[in-house]
C-alpha cells in the first residue's frame, strides 16, 4: 500500500537521468524494509484487529465466528466495557504511566543538571548512570524482586536498620505497595534515558545566556525556571512523549515481579493473560486492539501537533 | 551552574552513583552466596561459585545464551542491512510519499507489542516457526527495524551532498554510492544503532515468552524469568542472581565502552525526531 | 566546426520558482568558458544541469551533437571539480583518483599506471597514500582536479573551485588551472563569482543574472562593450559610475534615446576644464593607485580611480573630465547604445 503511493516524481520510468535513476533505486532499497515491516507489523496488526471481532480460541484459531462488537460491549456478560478487571488494568496502566514518567522527568532533569557541570570523573559517573538502562528489564525485575523480598530483602533490612519501619513489609504481596514498588523499579530503570536526553539538550544551550544572567544577579532557581526549562522544553516534551507511549504498553516488569496479580496488572498483561492463559483470542485481541487505538490516537495527535508547531516555527 | 562544586554537590553525585549501581552490586554479592548464607543480608562480597555452576547444570542455560546471541545478532544484521538501504532512499532521494512513509515508520516504533501478538502468533504457527529461533527473529524485527531506519536516516541526511554527487559523476550506481562511499562513513552510526538493536533484541521478553515452549528454545530473559525451585514459594534466588549477572555483565561492559556512541544514537533517534 | 556543447532553450524550475530561463549557448571545442554573476543568478544550477546532477525542465542539451538531457552524469563524458572538493574522506589520494576507474572492469595495473601519471603531473606522487584530512587545501584541490583528469572527460566542470582557498593560494591555483587548460586543450566550464578569475581565465565569459544570460563575450569585449547596464556594472572594479543624462552638461549628452551615462572610475580624470564639478568627499589610497569619492554639484556621487598617490584632499573642489570615447550610454530599458 505504501509502495503504491511512492509515485515517480513526474519523470516517468523511461528516463535514465540521475533523478529518475535515484528514484528507481530508492524503490528497490525501500522494498525489503517495507516488506519486512508489512510482514512483521502490518499483517499481524491487521489480524489482531480482525480477531477482536471474533470468538476465536487459541487451540483452534481458524474455527471462529464473527461476533461484532460483543467483545467490547454486550448486554449479556458486559464485554470489556463491563469488565471490572479490565477497568482496573486501565487504571493501573494510567497510574503507572503518569507516576513513572512524572518522577522520571523530575529525577532525569536533576541528574542531567548535575552531570552538565564539569567535574573530575564526570565521564565515569555518566557511564554509571547508564547501567540501569542497560540491564534487561527481566533482570531488573528479578534483582528488585530479591531486594524487596519480605523476609530476606535488603530494602527491609536497610529500613529496619535506619529505624524507619518496625517490621518487614511484604512489598509485592500488599496491594497498597505493589504498584508503587513496580513504579519505583521502572523509575530506577528508565530515569537514565531521560537524564541523557535532557543532558543532550542542556549541552546545546549557549553558555553566554548564563553569563548574562549571572551578571544580572538572577538566582539559580530563577535561572532554571525562567531560562533553562523553557529552552529545553521541546527536547523534554519529545522525551516525555516517547516515554509515555512506552509506559502505556508496559508488560515485562509487572509480569515478572507480580505475574498476573490484579494489583499491578496493566492492559498489556491483561491482554496476554486472556490471549494465552485463558486461550480467549477474541477477548484478548479486543483488549490489545483498544490499547493500540489509544496509542495510535496519541501518536497521531503528537505527530500532527509536532508538524503544526514546526510549521509555525518556519 | 556556576562556581566550584561543593561537598553537597559531590554528596549528590555519590547518591546518584549509589542509586544507579547498588542493585547490580547487590545482585553480584547475592550471586556468590549459596545455601543459608543467602538468607542473611550482607553488603560485602564473598566468593562461592556454586550458584554459577548450578545455573548451567540445572537447566540448559548455555543453550539459552546461545539462543539469545543467535537471535540478537541475526536481528542486528538484518535491521542494519534493511535499515541502511532504506535510510539512503529516505534521506537522500526525494519522492512522493516520503513524509508519509517516515511517519508510518515512526508510528510502528510506538506500537504496543501486545497489539501484534495475536496476528504474529497465527503467522508463526502457519509458517511452522512456533518454538523456533527464526520465529523470534521475525518477531523482533518489529521492535528494531523502525528505530534503526529512523536513526540511520538522520545520520545519513547529515552526510555532505557533494560526496554523493562526485561519486555519481565518477560513474557510481546508487548501490555503489551506499556501499563504497556512505557505508564506510556511517561506521560510528552503524555501531551505535547496531548496539541499540542488540540490546533491544537481547532484552526482549514478551515474544520470546509467548512463541517458545521448551526450555532449550528459550532466550535468556525467559529462562531467567522462569527459573523455579522445588516449590512455587521457594525461588532459587542464588541461581537467579547468578544468571542475571551472567547476562548483564557483558551489556554493562558494552555500555561502559561505547557510552558516547550509545548516547549519540539515542539522542539522534529522539531529539531530532 | 561543431560545438562541443550546445544549450538550447534550457529552463529549470524548482517548484514554482524558475531559476534558469531559456538559456541558449554554444560552446566550442577547447574553449575555456566562465559563468559569472551575483549569488543566486543560477550559474551553479546551470553547471549542475550540464553535469546531469539536476534534471532539465525544458530545452535541449547537446554534448558533441548527442542530446544528453536524460543521460546519467557519468555517461556524459564530463568531470566535475566541486567547491568543497568532495574527496572521499575514507580513501587515500590514490583511491580517490582511481575511484571512477575501479567502478568499471578495468585492468588494475593499467588503472595504477594512469593514476600515477596523473599524480605526477599534479605533483601528488609523494602523497598517494595520504588521506584527504592529511592534506593542505591546495593539495586537496589538486587531488580533486586529478580525479577529474584521470577520467579523460570531454568537458571539465568547475564549481567555484577556489573559493575555499586563501588569497595567495587562489592566485597560484588560478595559474595552475590556466596551465592545465593549455596543456590538455579540453573544453572547460568554470563557475565563479570572482570577476578577476573570470577575466583572467576565460576565453569567453557568460554573464548570468536572474537565471538569464545577460551577455556572452571575450573578457575585454565585455569590459569595452557591455551590452547593458547590468554587465557594465558587474564587470570592472570599482564598478562603473552611472549618471542620469538629463543632469549632464551638453558635452556629455547623446541622442538616440540615451537616458543614462556610464563611465568607469579609471577613465575619469581630474581636469580643470572638465565638464563636471564636484567636491572630494573621501580619498582612498591603494598604493599603486587611489580612489576619489566625489559629490557632484549636479547631484549624485561618483568614483574616480587615478594612478599613484592622490594630489587632492578631502573637501577640495574639483572638476572632472573623460575621453568621450570612454563614455557608455544606455537607453531607458538599460540596453547599451552600441559604440563605434
């Protein structure tokens, strides 16, 4: 479909000039990539959206009937919109996304401000900050799972040692703390990404603005809010949007830390549980389709806003 | 932002390093403890390799590592190859539909993985790729190809136009321009992008969990997530920590060595987007 | 004699903007042609159209009687030297020069021999293993020229090749390019905004403005007989003075619809009997010559260039004259009234 739209720029195929030679080459160069994406993304996505309107089961996906919008809403058993567990998953996803992206942004800016200042060993510190980002999510989940262990965990040991708590806390078993723990781990893991993007933005700022502000005797806090923040805002917005869309689809962390626990279940975990554990392809696909639509709409809005703003800047 | 950094500043730096590094340090400490030692919190390492031996004898962990390496390398090579060619077309040729194609590619990188799960499952079963490495390689391309194309395109667009034109006047075909002129100049960009793709494929969990069945086809993340003990409530934490350290140490080494390039790749993908 | 290159009604548009408007031009075998004009006049675009790097919107381009509008750059028999040299940074000098030859199925030994021969004529023999970044600006320029020579093109194209060099090196390279043209005798087209380069190198100069050819001619022809006000003002430094004919004394008027008089600074002389009166505003001494900026009594400013040191001072009243044969007259459409 995409290929059909890549028309030859008015020249026509018969010509052999450079421009048409390049356009022809471009078609060949793009074909494998477009084919791979169509095969690995386009087709599966289309099938998922299709199955969302069926009652297929995993054991025999070919044998299914078309049920219209029943998976989303029906008077008999409610569908997704009448499923409390689904709404819980939606709530968890939104809380997880909001809290973890918000905290990451704040910590990311703080760390970037520290790393933006020249001091001895800065390169080493910057590398150390990247460590959580490089650790596979599964491994982070396991590491933190062990650190948060109710009886033998180092977190409880530290808190007891500092006298902050009187008895060990069962972090993951307690519905009041489970989601918080997952958020904390995600913040630990993804703050480096945010910090590095903010740092990259900070390093493009001209130094003379600060010189001028210092001569004018403006306080540091004011400089940050009046000068630095507005200047890095475009880059910050991009990072926040990327991370936000990424957090909406979170799966690995909660699945490994708490399996299918309802306290931490996100939409992705919900969808996979329906799909694989309960073998309900139709219902699971419907959940996945809703998540896709949510992300797609947000992406479209972001892309459009981005283009409008770029247009205005020109 | 100005003046000499004071004690408070270095305290902050120390806190950041501790916060970033402690969990991995603690995993290393735990991985060297076996038996009942594990159930006593200590902060200094001892040196007992029992867990490491156990990881490789109690399950096919060597095989899991091999699986992960094969999948990740194949994904990197394929992504870079397809990405490089596509990047030339997207960065240096003007054709109708170019903007639309770029936007599509960017949106695919935002796809929730779970949205392609059903269709991918069906396709992988139809091709007889269930519980096999080729199946995982195909699935992983969804995650790596879009950003590979995107990052390589931004790098490719920065190369001087006259170099390409000189090569055309010299008689090069577009493919020769890519292979002989641009590819050698894209070395750092390819390294950064390849590294990012490797990390993504190495860490991938959802597809590997869903599309494999047997222990000897699993990749490392799934193997670690599914390490179980005698009962459900007795996880062999020592083994898990040892396995975690084994798969993470090479990554951390890569990151420490290629820090600058990774940052360049990350920011090219995000900031310019 | 057949033309080495023929441009017939060449037009180029980018979107809605027309950058080349119906250019006709015949270039003869072995000629050194210079495209000159202010920035944005389309001179580089015209060169890129000839090279095949841009597509021709309308019109025909012939190289040695073959229409090449749709022929790929490499098959046109042209070689190009770029403003930024465009050397392949990862290849040695040898590989840079050999690149075009190695793309085809050439005998390796023959390629090496050819490259060495070209390198020898450009005094690059000792640098063949170096990378471009290890070379000076002048050496890079010579490698770029070597890369063009080795392809034995029918036409050489130069796109402002000297603009990245400092003044001394520029003069030296200018000499080398002139010598190269004498030695090879190949047709060369050279784009520059520098009129000294244009005057010293060209057999014929093509003056472009706003995508149109204003005049084609030998350097001294353009200087002596500019076809219009634009060429008159563009060729020569400092630029020609223009005065409205209506304000001039009768001695400097002319019939035939002349509305503007042009006189070059170097043709004005201080002459107590001269027809123009004015006051010296400023004196600029250049050593071998001097410039006088003079405010005319009749209104307007004028520049005079004299030899040696100036013997007048600021605020001094002077009278000016010129040999009537050195005066140019233009109609109200800016075209020149032809001189004897």
